[in-house]
């Protein structure tokens, strides 16, 4: 059952890639790509559709896909068909800082006035403005919250206003250079969006299409819904329990019953927050018991909640680890299974993509060649121990 589950999850995630596709189609079908200032959106789309960076960047520029705050207030790259849904889901998180500001003596009315000032400035600018340019143009409308505010994570009132305006689609962030793996942005006026009335049910249907079978608690993690809200969201979906509290949409459950895992290995290189891993955040389900004791940075892989590094997967099973070494211009990797020509070819294809089109592969905005070095060295130790090519 575990092999079948893993292979099913992998197939639903289009791993390995099915061939030609457009970025919006991949994201709508397999799930939104988590973005934290790293390369994950590019790697997800390359792994699933062999899509190059220029194709992805062109889709961003054309607003066919975009990085937006969404479920839990986290940023994802979404297809245009889900912009309204994602932004609706982001609104509770966007309002959360108002409680902190209230304790600092800033009322909601003041933040609303600032939102109006931001829109007026952007309307007059007619071009994207950086946060620094906005602060200068807004002047005293932005309140500095001093040391007490910094301790609470709110140095000024501007980030809260920008977050609220983003969640309503009144403004959007424009990535510097049009790239999704940078965390430098400017802001531009946008059209605004109406809230999606049935957002909870709509995201539930999408989630179980992308990630099923999955548990209700995993759905709650993805959405940050409470128990009551989550149960209401799935009430009309007629989900089928296929064992162990794992739920599927009825049509998918019937297809899963007839599903046979592919007989031959099918390798993919994915990032630590790839949808295969992050949608359920159940790393143990993707790790074979024979591999669980393998350690990365001193911790057994089978005991981790999240990946500590990038992963190699075969039909949903994590069979190796990798990182990109920019000094060598190469992927450093190890495998828990005997390396084959097919595996080496997959590594080589991803390596060529990263080197030629991304230049480097940051796991997040905090990643750097220096911070990555311990992970690279840990993978090299595993490789020398015989878990490698």
C-alpha cells in the first residue's frame, strides 16, 4: 500500500514530467508552488513540465501566473484562475498584524488612511515603486513604531498596509528582474478582487485533487482552518476514506483502486518545499523504512517533519538528496538506491538547467553558498559512505 500511495501521489504531481505544458496548467493541475524567495517554483515547473525560466518569467509578466499571498498568508505562485481564491484565503493572515499594531497604539482607522495614501501615491506614479520609494513619498503618513515595535516585528505601519492591500488585490508585488527566486520587489496598482464566497469548499476540492489521499488534519495545516471550518469545507465533497483517515474525492478513489504503480524507476529532483512534500507535510510517508535511519545534519531523515535539503524521488519515494554547489557549478548528490544511468541522466538534466538558467539554487531567501556548505558536506559524507553514484 505504501508503494502504491507514493506512486499515486507522484503521478498526481506530474512526476516525472508528462511533456509539453504551460505554467498555469501545471499549477492548476498539480497545485500551487510555494515561494519563499528561492528557486522552488522554477524547479517544480521544470520537474513537471520541463519548463525553462524564460517561459515561466514570461508567464509571470503576462499575469498568467503570479506570486501572491494565499493559504495561511503564505506566498505561492498561482495560476490566474486561482488569483481570487488565493487572495481571499490570505485575508485573515493579512489582518493579524492589526492586533499587534493596536497594542502599539495604532488604530485600524489609521492603517486604513495609510492604505488610501499608498493607493494615491501608486496611482500617481504610474510605475512600480520600491518600499523605500513608497516610504519617502508617504512621509509622515507612515508611523515609525520604534524599538517596541521592532521587538514585536512591526517597525513601521507600512508593511501591514501593504499586506492588506495585497490581500484585496489593490496592489501587487513586481519581482525584481521578473524573477521568482529573488526577494526584492516593487509595488504597482492593481484592479482589486472580490472575495470568493465559497472559498473554503473551493480550496478543499483543489487540495484533495492535488494531494489526496490526505487527512483532514493535513488539509487543516495547509489552510490554517479550525476543525469546524475544515469539516464544513469538505462536507459536500463526499470524500471517501481509503484507510487510516486518508480521504479522497470519489472519482479519484475509484481511479486509485485501479491504479498500478509504474514498474520502472522514474526519477525527479525536487526542492525541500516541493508540493509532493509540502502539501501533506508528512515526510515519513515518502521515506522507505530502509532509508529512514540515513542522517542529514545529524538527524535521521525518517524523523524529520520537513526536508533539510533538496530531494531525489522515484515514484514518490525519497531515494536521495542533493544540493547545488555554485563554486563547482554542479549538483552534489547521494542516493539510497543503486545509481543507474537513468538517475545520472536526471541529475545531469537538472544540473544543466540550474547552471544555465538559474545560475544558483537557493532553497529560500535566507539561503546562500556559505549557509549551504554544511548541507553539501553532509551529502558528500553520505556519498562517501556508499550512498551515492
